[in-house]
C-alpha cells in the first residue's frame, strides 16, 4: 500500500518518517520528494507498506500527528491521472501562448 504523507517540515528525514511508520508494521520504502532545482524537500513524501491492514492502521494512527512542529497529513496515495503533469492548469503542457513577450500574436 502506498501512503501519501504531506505537510512535512523541511527538517524531517526519511529515517524519521520510517521510524514513525514502523510502529504500525513493515515498511518497504520511504521517499521524501525533493525540488529538482533547489534540492530542498517539497514538504511531502510517500511510504510503502506491504500489508494493507498495517497501512490502514498507520494512516489512522498518524493522522493529525505533530512531527517537527508540523501536523502531518496522512492518506492512501491515489494514482496520478493522465492530466496531472504539474505546471499551470489547462495549458496542455505548452507555453503561455503569448510568444514570450506578454502580448497576444496578431495574424
């Protein structure tokens, strides 16, 4: 079971997150998502637990827990839909449409 963990402090490590989840069962993997440009944590991550019952127990047990002075959000991870690519919504993955000059093109 893949679990989303949000509202993480930038100080939280993967080892700390693993320790919190291991109280509820076996943890396969822990990953905190990092910004690709700055290398800083983006404030969320994922934990994978092999047993769904243990994952559900972890979600219920850790929901609302304060970790490094932040109340974490814990939910079952949902698969990304085809349209979720990041960036601005509804731009179809393309640029802004103004040719980079801030003015619409005249044809």
